[in-house]
C-alpha cells in the first residue's frame, strides 16, 4: 500500500522523477501524463462511490478516482504506476455491480470507466475507427469475412448496445438478464443468460478487443492477433488489461418473443425437460432458464414480474401442497413480425408436447424483443446514490450435471428451501460446455452440461453474516459431498482457494499475470494477487 500521501501527490512526484531518469519508452508523453492529475479526484463523493458496490459488503477506499476523458488518460495512469518505485494499484470500475469489492482499489486509483462515455468518442478509438462516423461509443459495421458486428467502448452499457444495434435491425446474440452492466465488466467475467446454452456466454461472442495492459501498452488483440492477451482478458477478472473496445458479433434481430413459463413439482422432470430443450436442434428455443419458487422466493420479484394476481394465487396454493418448493422453466422462442403466427405457434406446440410440467401450469406472454430483453428493471443503485440500504451477499455457482440430484437433495431442498429469511430470486439452469472456449481465463466444470445456480440474496446490511453462513454451508456441503462446483463471479480469500478454483488453468493464469501485469497493478479488489495485510 501507498503511505498516507495521496495518489495525486504521487503522480506529481512520479512526473518530476521522470524528468531525470525514467525509461522514455514507458512514458512517451510526459506532459499528457501530467495532465491526468486534473482528472484525478479525491473528494468525499468520489471516494465514497468508488468504495461502494452492489454487494454493499466491502468498502475499500482508494486514494483517488480517475475520470478519464480518453484512453490516453488510462494509458498514462498505468504507465505512471509502473514507473513509480512503489507502483500503486489501478482498478477499472464499470458500474460496480460486483458484490465483493472486485472493482475497488484500496489506497490505489479507481478508474471510473463510465466517464469515457461523457466525452467525444473519437478520442476513445484507435486511428482506423477515428476515420468512421463514430459518435456514440457504439459503431455498427459489416464485412464480408466477419458479417455484422459492433465496436463498443468497454465503458458502454449493454442497454445502450441494444438501443444502438436494434436501430439497424441487428442485435448481439448473447445477453445478460440485466442490461445496466458495462461491456468491460461482463467480459471480465463471462456474461451469461438464457441464450448462453445456444450461443455461449458473452465472452464467446467477441471478435476483437482493444486493451490497455498492466504495463500501460495499448494492444489490439483477437483470436489471431496477440491471441494470448485476447484469451487471457476474456473472463480474466480484470487481471491482465483494461478493455477499452470490444468487437461484438451481431445478427438480424428478431422482432418479437413468445415467452413461456412452466411449473414443476419434481426436480427430475424439471431438469430433464431443461436438458431436452437445450438439446433440441431444429426449431428449438432461443432462451432457456429456470428458477426455484419458495415462500421466500415468490414467483414475481425484482428480476421479473411475469405473473398476474390470478396466476400468483394459483401458484401459492400449489406451493402449499408441495412443501414450499416448486421449480419453473422459463423459455422463449423469438420470431419476426413477418412470420405467420400459426407457424410459430405450431413450433411452440411441438416443443412443449412431450414436456412433463404440471398440467394447467403453463403461462404465456407475447412481447416485443425489447420488452423481453429489458425485462429486469433498473436497480436502486443505478439512480446515482452511493448510499444503499440493502446488502447483496450473492452466491453464483456452476454445478456439474452428474451431481445435480445430490445438489438438489443437499442444497436446494435441505439448505435453501428451509432457510427462513427473505432472500431473492434463485436461478437454476443448464449451460453447454462446448460453447465455452477453454483458452479463455473463465473456468467451468469439466462436463458437457453444467448448471448455474444464482442465489441473488437481498437483505439488511446487519443480516449479511447470516447469508454468508448460508453460502458457506452450501460450499461446505459440496466440498464434503465431492461435488466439484466452480464459483461464477468468484470470491475467495486465499491463494490456495484461487489455485483450486482455476485448477489446471492456475499455472497459465499466473504466467499471463507476470507477462501482462508484472507489477500486479490491475484489479486488486479481486484479491487474487493482492491480499489484505
Ligand atoms: P464492475 O463491478 O464495475 O467490475 C467488475 C470487475 O471487472 C472488476 O474486477 C473490475 O476491475 C473489472 N472491470 C470493469 N470494467 C473493466 C474493463 N473495461 N476492463 C477490464 N476490467 C474491467 N452477470 C451475468 O453474467 N448475467 C446476468 O444476468 C447478470 N445480472 C446481474 C444483475 C444485477 C442486478 C447485478 C448487480 C449483476 C448482474 N450480473 C450478471 C453480474 C455482472 O455481470 C458482474 O457484476 C459484472 O462485473 C458487472 O459489470 P460492471 O460493469 O458493474 O463491473
């Protein structure tokens, strides 16, 4: 950690030291780096915001916050850190939707990436892009080799990507449920939703990236150029570089969605129907998720208010007769306005005819594609306040398919459904491993199909320890039962746990860190290479 003086002072000191003996290759534009001092703030509001995230559990304070107006500012900051005798840490912060301080930088600098969005985007692009008519931070293009794609600033929100692409009748293939997340933030993790079984996570739908590495180098990378950096950064938890542009695959956007929910009492039928749906090759669904309904996780919640009053009372009586636990499949079939409704209805009929949901417990909606993709409303902390009343001690796991029945008995039935406090949505749905590229940093269980569990707890801050105990109980159960789960959006406290998490990839993860961020500057809040003293 840096002693008591602020990063602003440090930067001035660094700048002055460069006048005498600093390696010029690392700091080509000294005046520009001095300029960033005016974009560093350490007022109470900046520091409070940078030390708050959606989880509201960790509050690591940085020394300052950089509000960049161009990528050059980010390059200059990272180079300055490298040039200091005791480098300071740097964390890119998208929207701070992490729940365990992953975008924080104790005593270092947090880069408020969304600040790039308030400036002229021509400054945020490399020279090729500057020649184009690029003024929204999102540029839609086509080429004969790549088809349609969008070049998107790492600071952009997925909701804005949707708005900009749909204007052209196009859209990305892979989404998150919630669109008020930055492109750089989700690509540092994975980016999953009900489309992932078909198109892979968001990290599998990227053609090219611009990255500022931990050494302060601005590098364009793809599967073919600088591929090691490309694969390191995707799912790399911010450890290797700061994503400033992503080239995202687009396709013709559907116009409407037939949106269906099916209810189950029986876990075996629920999961075997989910697996049937994700394996249907011809005219299959475009989106498949699933969730648990319990007394504490009712059918409607902040994530989705799908059910009418009448539906809800019907579901509540069923819940009572089924020991307080039901399972629900959510599936969607996209279609185009010009398609005949009878054709799409026939396709849906053939998808549903052999499924084993409870007779009569099928609920349907027909909505526009935008209504469907924006179904999760903005959360409170989007409204600009740095003060939150709720904590979110979330736990997200990937569970190998071969153990889901043990997981259901031990975790879903015995731990989660019996937990007496209010929690939040509980998601449970399958993903296909073949849609994840093993060269990427993201880790998933070693089986063709695995399930994701999302325990999206919401509680008072003073209740969060109870939820941590609940989460630990789940992890301990899996450990004892030998269920080889992986955490998604992982949070660990020791090097041993990180090594175990990455498994075979740990060696390469460490080697890549030494190569791209040898001073261990980037994303210290993940606590993979930077520990609390
Ligand atoms: P931040 O929390 O700001 O940052 C996360 C990490 O990425 C940090 O380590 C940070 O340093 C790093 N980082 C941020 N920007 C960059 C960048 N440009 N370059 C390199 N590193 C960077 N996830 C899903 O997969 N699917 C969902 O459906 C989903 N729904 C969510 C709903 C809500 C309400 C919330 C709060 C979260 C949800 N998430 C979901 C989780 C979300 O994807 C992660 O929290 C993600 O990190 C959020 O992006 P952010 O922009 O807020 O990132």
